[in-house]
């Protein structure tokens, strides 16, 4: 079917070439002249077909036809680059030429096969030779079978060749495959980053909610004002967690809309205040100057995860936070007292390590003289 489609598409070009050639040199005479003229006309159609294949939408139509009729996986999309247009032109030449040859054979050989099959019973004139009937013409039916086998072989071979050419000419180019690989890497990086962000932000929110809800419940009767403030903090933490989920859903492309602004070091005061509202004394000393946006966002997440771990594992023990920027680096130092429970490296610590490593810095975390210390350094100057 795909080959016959190519033959049908070739006919307008072939007829145009025939009209032009006959107008220029006159009609061909004799069988040999007619065959030579048809070959010349077929060759003349090649440039016309190639030029037509350069049109952008042709690649889309050719891709759909090849995918549906040949069963090959190709990119059915309009041509966008010069290389795609050239490859489409080459495909059109191959498709229409092979289709024209197979279509011509399909039209001319069946009558010849009928003639060969009937030779033993009805004599025919083959050129200038008269073939008599009887056993002297018994070679006719086997010859018809051979012609049929040859036609099937030519059609099958042309179809197999087109199938291989479809993958090479209509499939993705090396640049397309590289772009697809980069897109996959970028999407995976986004998913990894979202997983870290959701772990840090939602983990922090849930820790604050747990601490504040427990404190509010215990002091609901004795200190209603404190309990009311604790429940307000729970609401704020839940609202922040909901915004983080909305941002993640937006980045994953499941919802169209304005993406919420991602928090950075400029929001550090609000983060520290939320931890203090949870009943944890935070001794914060932050010395900042403008830093790259990516560094600001990632370091905010690092501090957020560090404070979350302090609330989760240190109870109401004081936390000391130091953040400073010198000429070349940003330093974060976060310390809280150990509660005696051994800590195992978990997802949060791995996430912090990955954040710092992605920025070209280094991080150390572990017990230090009865305290848990996190120290991170991130370069601000690209070497």
C-alpha cells in the first residue's frame, strides 16, 4: 500500500515531465525509444520531487503515512531545520521512485503473466516471433510463475528498503536525540529538586505543626492566648505547605498558572520566626550581601532542613545559626544540642549534601562535643 501510494504521488510529476520533454523533442517512437523516454522522464521527476520534499508540512504527512503503513516509529512533525528538510527530500525521492517502479511493474506484468500461462493453448506473437501451441510452449506457465515470484520479491525488497530508510530519514536526527536526552536529564533534575524541596518544606511544616499543636493542646486551659498563637502558627505552616504543593504541581506541568515565588535567603527571618514560635530558642546571626539567586534558594532550603532536624531531634533545645558571606564564599553554621538519640544519615542530610555539591561547595554534618553541627561552604566565584 505504501509503495502504491508512492506511485500515485509520482504520476503528476511524471506527466509534467512527459509534457515538457515531448514539447521539446517530440514524442518518442518505437518500443526502445518509448522505454528510453520513460526512463528520462523518471529521472527528470527526481529534482521536482526533492524540491517538493523541502516543504515543512511534507515531513509531517510522510511521517504519518510511514508510521501507519510501514509500522515504523518515526517523529511525525513538520520539518523545522534545514537538515530535516534535506532528509525529507531524500525520503520523498526514495518513496516515489520505488513506488513508481513497483506500480509500473504491477500494472504491466500481470497481463504478461496471463499471456505466458495461456501460451500452450493459444499461440501468441512475442515481438516478431510466433509461438505455436502445444508442448513447444509448455515453458509459458513456469515463466509466469517466475515473473510473479520476481514481482513479489521486488515489491517485498522495496518495502523492506523503505522501512529501513524511514527510520534513517524520517526518524530523529542526532541533534534531535541529543535534545531529547538533554530534555530527559532536565526533567529528571527538576523531579529530583522537587523531591528535595518537598521533603524539606513539608517536613519543616509538619514538624512545626506537630510541636505547636501539642503545645497548644497542653496549655489550652491554662494559657488560652498561648494556645491561640500556637494554632495560628499551625495555620501558617499548613498554608506554607499548601503553597509548596501548588508550586510543585505547577512545575510538573499538571496545572497551568502562575508559579509561586520560591523562597530564598530573603525569607530567612520568617523561617526563624516560625521556629521560635514553635518554642525553640534560635540564636540567629545573619550577615548577608546579594548572592546569586540559585545559591540563595538552595541555602534557604538547607537552613530550613537543618532547623527542621533541630526541632525534630532536639526538642526545645536552643539552636545557633550563623550565616555569613565573605569575598568568595557563603558559610552556614547550624548547631543544636543532641538529645541522646543516635542519628542516622537520612533523606534530609542527603538532600543537603546534594544541594551543596550541585553548587560546587562542601558540607560536613555530625556530632561535635555533645552537639549536632552542620557546616556548609558554597563558592560565590566561579573558578
